[in-house]
């Protein structure tokens, strides 16, 4: 299936590893050009080396002041076709283990920079009357996950923002969606394995096995499977899908509308 991505320009934040990296690689394999953003320059350079002349790198912390200006300068006068808005999560804590400082940090880490970035890019998308904005969040926005009180709460705010913006953008040919991964085989899950290992007095591997067995398909998700769905949502052929939160979780969400 031709997704019509050849020579189109995308921004992928959190492109150094995990699901963000897999999505960047999939876009590039489809012939797209990618501005890859991440904090670890050595990992960005490996992507640049793998796809020469197709990757531009920005080694930056997306939560830092001025990041939006840096990105807009990098795009310049070119048409930006879409962006994957993706970043790391806060520490794994139950709600009653948190303090107000944790919540302030989680707001900056999970919500503030995403709102600032989308507002900064909005004029660019409105002018071209085209664009794809895809937030990478978590299935915790549909079904809370143990020890992820901070993540669940602030990611739900992102979903509310995305849904609201989608209605304001829809008539302009700009779609806004959220993709919500369940447990995938990435380093991001290690903090949950470590927490369960500590709570239950078991090894990290035993904790990982418990996670796997709790998923109806009996395995962790493959980042490349996830990247295929994300790439479709970033492509021109997904133009009738907007304002949606689409989960990919191996059947873990119990609700009928999971």
C-alpha cells in the first residue's frame, strides 16, 4: 500500500530510542524526510548515518525554553507535513506516594511543552491547510495502570487538548490524533519491571514475565508493529481520522470501547 509519504517532511520527537525511533525509521523507509529530535546526539547520528540525506537532527530537550523556536527555524519555509509529539514519562509512583513537586515536574514533562509546540506550529499548518499531528501517549488514558498516577493524569490532559484542537483544525485538512501504546518491548517499560520486582521481591525477568502473561496475546508489543500504525496515521491516506485516541495494547484494555 502506497501511503504517499515520499519526500514529505515530518518531525519526530523522542527519536533516539523505543517507539519514537521505530516510527522515525518507518517513515524514512517509506521515503519521507525526518527532522529527528532527541537528547542523545550519538543515537541521532546513527539514524542520520543509516538514512543519509533524509535525516536532519536536533539534539535538544523538548521541555527546554526556546525549543519551539529552534524547530521552526529548522523547518524554515518548507512545508511541514506532520509531527509525532512524543517524550519520556515521569517516575512510576502511586498517587499517595507523590508530592506537589512531582506534579509540577509531570506537568512540564508531559503537557506544557506539547501544548506550546502545537500552538507554535499551528500557523504553519493553517497556512498550508494540511498536516498530521500525532501524540504518542499511553493506554493509561483509557485504563489506569498501577503506579502511573502522574502519567495517567497528565496524559489525560493531553488527550483533552488533542480532542479540542482536532475540532478547530478539522476543516483545514489538519488531523489531530492520539496513539496509545500498551506494553511494548522498549526500555521505557524497565521502570515498571523494576517497581514490580521491588514490590513483589522477585527478579526483573520474573516481573517482565508477569507483564507478558497479563496481556491477552501473551507477549509484549513489537515497536515495528506500532510504527506501522503510527505511520498510517501520519500519512495522507488517514485524512478522515481525527480527534481519536487509538490504543494498541494486545487486548489489555477491558472496556468495550478500548
